[in-house]
């Protein structure tokens, strides 16, 4: 096992899964700051205040990326030698560009 091989897999996978969790609102938990309360999965607005999903998105993405990175350690090195190493840069940059596109209205108003 080579743990240094799992770090780029975690990074690239985290970026892709983070975009997916934001797009489909797959938060593991929600936080209501005005009520100082956590709610499992995606919570609905309470007391007229929308909950924060960001912490849940980060947790969901980190756990899923950790699982994929752990699975990648079981794959033989000769199989992964054909995977382009540039994916560790391309996937996070593409994810950032997508998120910037999605929140473009916040910059334009």
C-alpha cells in the first residue's frame, strides 16, 4: 500500500463529489445558526430561517472521497499507471469553474 497514491485520488474525488453535493443538496446534516441546532440530512427552514448546508456538504464530500481513496489503495499499481495524472489538476479546476458559474448572480448584482 502506498498512502501517497491515495492523496491525489482523495483531492480529485473530493472536488467532483463536492460539486455533486451542492448541485443536488446532499448534505449529511444541516445547521440552524439562529436555533444553534443540527439536523440530520437536509433540514427544512424553521422559524423562517434557512439552515446552513455547507458543513453537511463538506462532511458528505470528505467521507465519500475518503472511501474512494481507500478503495483506490486496493487497486494494483499496474492498473492505475494508465490513468492520466493531470486529472488531479483538471477535476478541481473544472469544479471551481462550475461553482463560479453557478453562483455568478452573486457577483453580478
